[in-house]
């Protein structure tokens, strides 16, 4: 929860694309760019999953350039189309024949109307002329010849619907719609509505058993690309029976399948439930709200596309096909000649033959290879955006950059993978663009915020603290950079001064470059120890280094860390001396003073030079304690306050002192090492404990001015460690005090007037 509060601005900025995508998914604010991206994704997915194989059941008889060259310009006379129809239905024995061609105007190419006009005009007095014309009429009426060729055959003609302010009609629709107007509940538009049409001549419409509309750009989705075509359309005019009429593709499929009935299937619930599919016999065809079917294209299209066999219409008319070569095939007659303008833009080609669109519809119905845009697609879109958005908002904000990138990639892969799996294995067309756009924007916003806002704060923090705060502390501070500043504050901390003894003598023995290298080596070792124990180096003052614990990061165990650092620094100096002994260089020693207490820490100094430092009486005391180390013959002198805050060590009390600048005495101690439960029972530890107990008795006797008892208690300690400066110091004190009378104002404190 703390991390969420800390990163809430970054999480909020990441959620902005989520809200935008949700507005699009719920329809509150449709974005054309996302819709176009969804179209591109759909097209790419469709092309990647096309079978790319030949469907031998469907043949396209193509009015191509070669046919026009050999048979003459379009439109051909109806007697020629009659010969084409007979060839396909009788000699080739096609299972069904569909014309992606409209026959709205009568064929006057035979001149029958002209002959009758002449017979009624200048030659009206010629005997027998009118009778001869009537006798020849059946051979000159091309429309009747074409109608006779279709009579009793499974032929479907094409027509188109129109919508204008004033309804108009040419030709004749099928005698009855495939679905009556009452087949659908009132209150909802279940298909595109039209009030006019251009259909085949009545003589042709009466001869053909079926007809279907050719409108394919109804669902062109704004970019002119055919992805779905309507299977039924609603006619609302007064020139034919109102109701729902079928498309050419559906009409041809029904002809080839024995003309099964068509029934609508609705989603459950509501007085006007949405249309889900059309039931054609035992086939369920998923459709969208406009009764349109997604076209599952087989391949790139055209005579060389490999999806369907193309046969030149000229070859059919000229009898170049063997008898029965197209037996039981579904034949569609259409045009691919560019001048006839029957080329369409589709996801698989910018100049796709319109007749092949119908062929793909029939093929998909025969294979039951049908794509569905389910009615729950908006809900799926909302859920995918929400789930992915929350994962990215939290993950990108809380994880480090490399893991955040991996999470973003994994999220996008999951979105694409689930969507592709549903498409490939369940034929579900579900939206993806909004989720992908959201993921891309969320990643960009999140990384941008991290770089331009949080990274700027981090870089500022590094500039402020990086030169003297240990790297591991800087890394911790970077997690919450807003918490840290140079502003001064008072807090309980521990401060250390470490001074090199006899530095003046050493400096006199070394050349400047050698002295510089020497000091750099020593300070590098000591600074490394301080940093390892989470200390902050305040400054270097000649041969002295100052450090503190407890800031800028709150460190409850600051005293313990400081004491551990002091012990390790003393050990590091011993290691340096071991090396110096082998190289002939002078040995060094250090004095370390440690104190804990309330001090002020922050950015302090002048306008010309400032630094992050600590000041206060507790700091001054630590400096004074460092100077006492040589007096007591120890490396580390710590105050009683530090000893109280660092109980995990073996402490030996040194004295009670009054240092310069202080009116109250301070108990001072030196740490002899860390203590553990396991080590406390060893013989060496027990012996040390006994010696410290005796030493405490020595100090107690000294402070009550019982000099003789103190001397007697000290003698065994001197015998055990005669070289220990502390014991020698107190032996001299006890001997000196024994010559003086007792002082009633004696407080046992030692006064130091200099540092």
C-alpha cells in the first residue's frame, strides 16, 4: 500500500490511456484511428490464415478481355447469354448457375421493335408483312430466348437495391421475399433498409427460380474495403412485397443445396433482441447487427489467385470445354475486364473481382468456415482493456525498468495471443486495436513520466547526495526521492571522527606525491568501511574523516552501525600496517570518537560553498572524544549515549570526563568487540567478563576515593596486561591520589581543557 501511495501520480498517468480506450470501447467517444487500426489488424489476420487452396466445387465463368475481343463488346445480346446458359446447364450440367450481372433493360439488338415500327409505318400496306414479322418474332425476341434457356434450370439472377427520397423501381423482384416482414420483432432495424431497386425484366425474373441482390459495399466500414456483405436486406417500397430479400451468394448456395428455408436466430432477452445468425437449413451463419456476414476470403483473388477455377466466357460460348467438364459445379458468371468496373477493394486485394466475393461466400457456407462478430464483442473489449490496463498501470509503476519492459511485452503478447487463439480455433472476430493502442500509450506515458519526472528527481537526488552518501543508500533513496531534501532538521543520530595520529611526522618523511597517494589509500579503505556500514561521509579534514549515521535515510540502528564501522576501521588500519611493515613504510594509528544524540543535519554553509553536514553539541562532543583516545591508549572512544544505543558489543568503561566546552561529565567507553550468545560462554569470553567485572570494581573504588582498595583490585589486571595504557594510567592516578587528602567535592570526573 505504501508503494501505491508513493507511485500514485505515475499510476494515474498510466491509467489515462485506459480511460481513453474504455471511452472508445463503450461508444462514448469513438476514435476513427482505433477503428482503422482494428481494420488493419483484421486484414492482416485474415491474410495470414487464408487457406490459399483451390475450391474445385465453384467455377467462375469470366467475361474477361479475351472474351470481349472474340465475342464483341459488352453487353452481349441475350441470345448469346441464352447459348451460354444452355451450355452451362445442359452440356456442362452445372449444379447451379448465378449471374453477377443485371438485366434491367430489354435487349433490342435483334431489331424486332424496329421491324414492327416499319410494318406499322411506311410498309403497312404490304400484304403479309405483319404476319411474317409475327412468325419470326420468337426467333428475334432475345429476352424471351434467354428466359426460355433459364426455364426449369437452377439459375439465380442479380439485382441491386437503392434508397432515394422518392422510391423507384425497374424490373421485377422475386415473387416473395425469403423472410416476411413479420419474421422479426418490431423496435429494431435488423438489416439495411431500401425503398427502390433495379431488377431483371419481368420475363427474365419469371423464368429464373431465384434472384439475389448484389449490394456489397453496405458494410464497407468507411474505407471502401469489403470485409462483410449483407445476406439479407429489407425492402420497404411499394413496388414489390415488403420483406427481407436474400443476397446473390445466399441465393446460389440455397439453389445448390435444395433451397432450404431461412430463419433468423436471436440473442436471448429483451422485446427486440439482437440478431445473432441466420439458420439456412442446418447451417448457422453468424451475422452482425446489419445481417452481414464476414467474408472469409480463401486467397488473393483473380484468375491466378488459386482459390477458384476461372474459365473464359468466350471458351464456354465456343464449346471449348469438354461435355460435363463442369458437372455438379456451382458456376458464377461475372466480369473481370477492367472496363466493366466490377473490381472491388478487399483485405486481400485492391482490385478484387466482385464475382469472386460471392464465390467466397458460397465456399464458406459449403465448408461451414464462418467468422462471427459476437454480440459480446464490446464487453470483451472493455474487459481486455481493463485487465491489461490495470496490470500495466501497477506493474510499470512498481517494477524496475527492465522488468517493466518485459511485463509490457508479455501483456501485449497475451492480448494478441488470446485474440488470435479465439479467431483461429473458434472463428471469433474480436476487437484488439483499442487494447494494443492503450498498451502502447500506457507504456509511453509511464516511461515518459519515469524519465522526465521521476528520473529528474532521482538525478537531482544523486547530484545532492551521491558524492558522500554510500551508493546503496542512494539506491534506497531513489525509491522515494520526494522524501529527501537538503532542508535542515534535528534528529537523533550518531557521528564519528577518525583522526590519523602522528600525521605531521609522517608528512615530513614523505614527498608530496607520495603523501597524496598514501592518504588516498588510507581514506579509500576507511571510506569503504563507512559506506559498507551505511554511513555518510561528511568531510575530510586533513588527516581526519568525519562521518555520520541516521541521515539522510532514517536508520534506527545508527549507533550499532557506527560502532561496527569503527571496529572494522581499526582492523583495516592493522591490515595497512601489516603491508607497510613488509614494504618499509611507516606504520599509522588512528583515534576514533563516537557520540550519539540530537544534532542538526542539512545543507549548511555560505552562498559560495555549502555542504550536507551535521552540527550541534553532540557533534562537538564526538570530536572531543576522538582526541581522548591517545590519552587512554585505545583506538575508539564512545560516549555513554552510544553505548546505550548499541548493546550488542562488549564495552569497557574508560572514565567519566568533562571535555572543553561542556559543563556536565560524560561517561566514556571503548568497544572490545561484538558479542553473541554462542561466544559469551567460551573460556576467553568468561575470562574477559571477569576482568571487566574487576575493572568496574576498580572504577567504583576510584570514584569513592578508596585508593587502597582500588590499587589492590587493579594489581591482578596489571599483572595480566602490564602494557595496557588504561591500567597504567589508573595505577598512576591511584598512586598520586593516595598522597592527597580526600576531597568532599570529588565527582570522579577527569577534566580536559584542550581537545
